[in-house]
C-alpha cells in the first residue's frame, strides 16, 4: 500500500507540472482538505482547483519538483523544489518545501504544506 501511495503522489506531481488540473482533481477525494502556508485551509475539489489556478496566474513557469518521497503508513512525506518566477516581479523561486499527503482508498484526502522535511516528518509522527 505504501508504494501505491507514493505512485499516486508521483502521478499528482506529474499532472500538476504539465498543468493538467483535471487529472490533478481526479486524485483528490471530493472532500479533500489542503492546508497551505500562504493561503490557509481549503476544502473540496473546487476550492483546491481555484488555489491551483491562482498559483498558475501569479507565477510564471510554476513547478513543484519532488526530490524525496517518503512513505509513512497512509501518508507520503514529500520534499519538493519550487520552480518558476513571479509573473510581475520575475523573481525566481528556488526554495524547497515539504508536504504531508494523506491517502485513503486510493485518493488524497489531506495535503498539508510545511517549511521543511523535519516539520512534515514530525506531523507524520516520525522523528529524524
């Protein structure tokens, strides 16, 4: 099951990076909850779709490139590099962030963003 969860999350990143938001939405449960660092909490596929569209509008070439995917039970901890630049400022992104993705019945039910891998692992109940 853990490897299936990792493959699901990989598929999500691939769809996201090719801007296939329909495919992105298919891996989310209808009542998915996402907690972001910048825009707070969002629930449901439509709200999530709006968050992703907002990112695409504000950032040119926005990408999330997974560097590490760590299975932890029903969760996957992901360390990802941010790519792209501000559409107006043209200031490049280049930092890493981490996600804790929770999978249930083959769908993502929760996704939480953290500043770093340590925080995401701690939220999953793992200490480094």
